[in-house]
């Protein structure tokens, strides 16, 4: 197709201009891993790691993310490491049904028979016939059912997935796999093992695509209320109604994209339109909300443009708490030095990404752009080569360091230009907080450019050559915005790293996140919270009083940097009986008003 010429104004931006109102609140390392291993660098360089136990130590402030499931399960889950207790849920469901209550696993009546509802991807469909072993078939559950939410938290996440990592690992998260919330992917098997979708589910369950999506939103809303310390990051798939994404993910703290470069080979109209209506829209929203986002990109062998285009996609979508996880088809991350220079040159984004439709072939035939403090990124999904004329009042450099007045971008490729060439890598500021912290807070600035001088400010103003030189950790209090830049003679200085802190001199208040709860007998995990992040250990003493009056005591310890702490108790007694848990004293914190939790047995 013939190339098109379009123009974009690129403003000349002066060094150290503030880029966004939001600041990064998680670790100041953007390197992520999604079941990947480091290629020639250390595990300590990761800011977010999803996978089995790393062979090297992670940064203690990194997001250590455990694999988990939540909405569909198979019999084989029983034998997986940290697997879902499928048999235990079936046993619990049988007890509930025997008492006249609704089942938890979804069923649908088809051809006169009540049948299980399966997730189609697990069936190994060939010509629409299930060929996978039945042990792999995944049964759908009614995720909005409060009984299931309680089971998922208290019988799965806390005692199985989190076991061994709590409370010593500071930033535990949970990746939720296969989050394709699409009613059309769920169905039954007929008598010949043919998969049949769009069968109305039985009356105990959601009976439409809209009701199904509402049940998913209900799960996340209940989880946020009952277990605010359980931070989940779903692996986002297709939605039967993409417009419901913001509602469903309102109380979800993060999201994962499995491959932001999967469309590269031959993007069809469906792919372009889906990218525009789902991935682009959804993750751009995740970024604006300050949520955590992890974007993986599979880099095909021999594709010299893959890393650059993937980085452009990441840059279009990124929010202040995003991580980039490029990797080869063998799941090895390239050395971050291969893309960190691009990040350093562009600086931080100045605005949200925008796009322009350039073809009537579909809404996804677009040029995507985003302005950064030192340039502009471009992704061409328009269907034809686009020539971008640059503002001739300013000098522009392409990724290869060439001065350019226009750039030609083939279809399905991305690139960027900058208004300064070769900026140093910005320093890293730690700690990063999403909550108020308790005095004293010591700020550390790490120099990422060998030989560079680090200058910083604590007033929210941009650092310059007359700003103080960083010589070691320093203490802050009150409301402080730290900015730090790297300077080296003969090089352009870095764009500043920025971190915002709210520090209080008062001891934190400790209390339960809820004063009441109801559920079955067995294990339960009350959750304590602190009103501000401690810099020293906080120890809480508590007493558990059973329905018979028997008292037991225990203690729970918050590590520095943690604002939540759960502990196990055992609940017994008949329906309607109450177990109370009371905080009796605390060291390093003040006991708050919600110091007693009452647990009522409800079968």
C-alpha cells in the first residue's frame, strides 16, 4: 500500500520538567519476569517476578508473585505444588447440598440432563470434541458466591499458596491465570463429548453473559473487603463485554498482559480492532489508576524490530507502577541494558496515549502516539507505511542516534524520536510507599550510571547543578517529594527520578480490618492493619475466646514496611455460635477502636 504522510507537532521540553501527577509507589525497578529467567543479569535486578522459586535472591522490595487459580479447577489441581484443593471444595459443596443449599460448581441442563460447565480451553477440543484427559478438564465455579470466596481465601490462598512465604516475604502478590471472562468460552459436553456453548446455566447460577461478568466483579469486590492484604494480578484475557473491564477491575490492584507483541506477524482486522478495544484501552486505564501492570512481550528469533516495537507498546500503555518483561521464545529476558537506554532517553510520559484512525477498514487501523518529557513514541497499526514529518524548529534523534526531520514507520512497527540524544540513566529512589509511613524514614538513592554525580532536592523542585550532592541515605519527615538526577561531564543529564512521601511522627494505629465475619467452622485468618507503614517491628498480642469460653493467646508481628498481618485461628461450634478475637496490647503501635472481631458460625 502507498505510504501516507502525516504530521505531529513535538514540543521542545526543557530538562527536569515534572511529568505526571502520579508517582511510582512500588519498587523503582521496571524489569519484570513472567515465567522467565534472566539472560546475563541478576535476579536482584527484577522489580516484579512471577514464576517458580528463583535460583538467585530477589530484591527484598521486589513484587514476589505466586501462581494461583480462582474461577475454574480440575481434579489434577489436587496434585500440583501449591495446587487448589479441588477435592476439599467438592466435599464442602456436597455438605452444603445435603443441607439444602445451592451447589458451588456451575451446572447447566442440556438435552434433559444436568451437566457440569467446563472451560473450553481445558478440553483439548478437536473438531469441537474433547480430547484432553478428563483429569485436565476445568470445572467452572460460581465465583460470586460468598461461600466460595471464603473458601478461596481461607482454604487455599492463605494456608496453601502463601504458606512458607509469610510473613518473611514483604511484597507477596498472586497471579490469577486464564482470566478470560467470556461467557462463550464456558459450556457443556453432550453425550458424544461435543462441546456446546451458550447454554443457559441452571437457576442457582448467573444466567446471562452480563450476570456472569457481575459475578466476577463481585468476587473481586468481596476479596478486597474480606482480605485487603491479598493482592491479585489477573492474567487478562478476552471479555464478553469489554466495556465492563473498569467495573470488574475497580478493586483489583494490578493486571498482567501475557504478550503485547503477539499480533506482530500479520495483524488482521480482528486483531487490530481487538487491540484497540481491549488491550490498549484496558491497560491504559490500569496505568491511569496507578495500579500495577506487568507487560510481557515474546520476542521472535530473528525479528530485529521486536524489542523496539515491544518497548514502544509498553511505553504507550505504561503507568507509574508498570513493569516491562520482554523475552525470547525460550522465556529468557534480555539484559535490561538493551532497552534501558530507550527509557532513559525518553524520560517519563507527559500525557496519556492518543490514537488516530487512518483507514475505513476498521476502528483498529490506527497510529498510536504518546508524548514523553523528551520525545514521542509511535506505533503504526494503520495498515500501511506512515511518514511522520517532525517540527523543523527543533532537532530530533531517532533510536539509532541519527538526526531526522521525518520518520517512515512500516505497518505493525513502532519507533520513537527524542529532542535530546543520549541522556544518562536516572537514579533509583527507595523506599517507595503507597501509604503514609512512620518516622523515621531513610531515603536511599542508587546511582545507575557509573561515575556520575547524583544531585537531589526534597522540595519537589527539579534538581540542577547547584543542588546538593547525594553522599548517603538521609532522613525525611512530613510531606516530601524527592527528585534526583545523574550528572556526568560530556553527557546529557538524566531526567529526574521522583518519589513522594508522607511521613508521620505518630505511632500507627493497629486494628482489625473488619469487626465481624461469618462462615463455616475450621480455619479462619483474622487480618490486622496498621494506619501507617512501620519502619520498626510492631508486635500485637491477642486473645481468642471460643463459644465455650475457653481462651487462648497469641501474637502477630508486622515487619518494617508491612501494613497488614494475618494469623490463623480455629473456629468451632454450632450454627450461630460466636468466637471472639481481641487485641489486648501492642508494641510499636496504638490499639484502635476495631480491636475485637466476632466470628459467627454459618454453615
